[in-house]
């Protein structure tokens, strides 16, 4: 990173991006990319994965509609990179676990009917939930904590808890209230 660009200059570029200057994010990317890659490498120990995590963290910013809630862009990116790495690491471990199970159970075949039923169920639930609710539900299913969801979506922890409760109520109505366990 160029030492002539300090935290205040980066925050100034971030403010410009929030006000609509999309080229400012490109400048932030250029300035912070090497530093964030080193940060990511401290977790991954893999150069390619580190670079991909940094790029994905920047892409999440472009997907996030609530950028006005992000105050410290460098800290936000570091948290995002860490969460992306954690998810990647968890998924990688799950993939390895499943691969080892399939090696020993190669004769067991997945029933295509079950896969289709899962897709229909996800589609049905997805149509009944608002976009934000659907995002939160997907993150819950992927194993994210309330605080991780709050960071990723740019909302506070309490809102995540309230939304999860509302989603649960909607799902209980959808399945006819058969599951009354808390």
C-alpha cells in the first residue's frame, strides 16, 4: 500500500463512493488490495485463495444496498474477508467429509426425486418470503451466527433476531403450524 494514502484519505474515497462516485471504490481497491491480501494470507496460507477472498469482499460491497451503514471501509473489508474465509474453510471441510463418505459408499445413489422435492420446497418458501427474509434464511441455513449475518447485511444484531423470529412465524404458517417446538 502506498504510504501516502492514510486511513483518512481512504475514508474520504469511501465517502465519495457512498455519494455516488463509483470510481472511488476502484481507487480503494487499488490502494488496499495488497494489504488485504496479506491480511487474508495470514489465515489461508494460499496466495490464490487470499486474492479471491479480497475480490469477493469487494464484490459484496457492490451487492450491499446498505453501504451508508458502513463507516470504516477497511475494517468492514477485513471482517468480510475473515467471514468469507471461515465459510470457505467450513465448506472445504464439509466437502472433504462428504468426499470421504462417498468413497466408501459409492454404490449409494442420490434419489433424483428427493433433489427435485428440495428444489420445489426452496422455491415455494422463497416466493413466500421477502428478499431480505430470504437472504437471512439462507445465511442461517449456511450456519452463520446472528452477528455474522448482521455484518454481512449491514443491519444490527437485534434486527437479525427479530427477522429470524418473523421468518419462523411465516414458515410455521406455511407448514400449517405442525412444529410447535421452540
